[in-house]
C-alpha cells in the first residue's frame, strides 16, 4: 500500500492552504480504492479524559512513559475521504466552528479539503461514525451546505439518530460545557440535514468495497467503516480506539456514553485487526494515524506504518 499520487498531489500552487509547510493529508491506496486521511486539527483536552476509571497516579505514569504532558495534551482530529468507483465518500466532518469550548485549533477540514483539490460538490456520500460535534460540525459551517450536492446521501446508524433525540450523559466524564454543546450540535445537524439522512440498521455498503457497520459502545449508533479491495484492508475506527487503548483497552474514555460496552467492542476490534493484519485509522490517534495492531501479552501494541513519501 503506497501513496496514491492522484490524491496526494492535488494541491494547487497559490491556492487555498498553500501556506501550510506540511500538508495535513496523507494518502493510502487500498487495492483499487483511494483513501485520504485529512487532519481537521487538534483538540486540547484534559488528560483525565483518557481514563476516568483508574487511579490518577496510574494514568500519570502512562502519560510520563509516553512523554506526554500531565494535565492536557492535543488529541488529533482525523477525517477520511474515500474514492471507490464513481463515489467520493467523506467519513466524518470535523469540528466546524468552535462552540465556545476553546478549541480554536480544530475546524480546519473545509480549507484542507480545498488545499487537497477536493471540491465539496464532488462528494457523493457522507458517512458519520457518530454524531458527536467533532464529527459533524464541518457540515454546519456557514456556506458549506450550499456547496454540497442536493442529492448528497448522509449515512448514519438509525440508533444514533434516535439516541440524540434524548441523549444519556449519565456515564460520561466530560469537561463542563461539552454535554450541552454536543446535544445542541446534534439537534441542529438533524434539523439541517434530515432530508438527506439515509439511516441504516446494522451495516450498509456505501460503495464497492466500502461498508459501514454499527458497533455501538461509544454511542449506541457508533459505527466503523471497512475498506477492502484486492486483498488490502483498512478500517476507520472512529472513536473506538484512543492512544491509550492499545496498552489499556479496559480504560474508560470520558466521551464514551457506555464505557463497559466501549471496552468490549474495542477489544473485539483490536483482536480482529491483529488477526487480519489490516490497516487501522482512527479519529483521535496522532495524524496520520495509519498503522497496524499487534497482540502484546494480554493487551495490544500500535505499530505505525513508515511514512510513505
């Protein structure tokens, strides 16, 4: 699997994003399918969000071992564009506008798609892993909806749409302000895009070799996207796996609405990926987040791919 030149080299000199010294995109070829990982930026969040069901001293030791700051660090925010046949599929849409939560370094997706030469009007389908605001907000930025195709299809699990009608935050451990922002953003999103939603129950083939499957856990309708072509495999895991989730898959993330189920689904997915050897990309793993999963004793190990120039 190498860099796909048709996606990797589509930036136009002097065009949007040309002032970026390091392009915030990374292309991977999965058989005949093109996959582009795009950075929406980073979210500076409290480190307590990584694990709220363990002794803080244990969490602090892990952070120190990983050379990460003790109190807050930058979570990557990754989005994926998939091209299969005549379909261009946007998987998740980033944060969009900062909802007064002091997250100014995210919300870069639209300009970075432009920098990659991807016209919003070329997007035929959107797949949402779930409806947290950092996965749907890019579609709520002023002027974006008008640039999208009127026949755009937005695929999301039916259970996810239903959950956000009356979401349960009783098991999360989020910073103040986040529940209200998540709730209001999801409500606004459904109102704006209701006619374009294409809810599915358990799984749906969006394009040849591109299947979205509901996993639950993080949210009731949380889903992953599996890409398969010519013997190559790549899974976009959304928010099932965070940086700490390989060594400690049983640690609860603060944004999980059902932490116990999240841990179960996470372990199941990591076992699957370790067995098949397929590539993993996830929303909040360090950009470009392309790598493999290996078994390491009773847990797992993240093996990033060598950067392919």
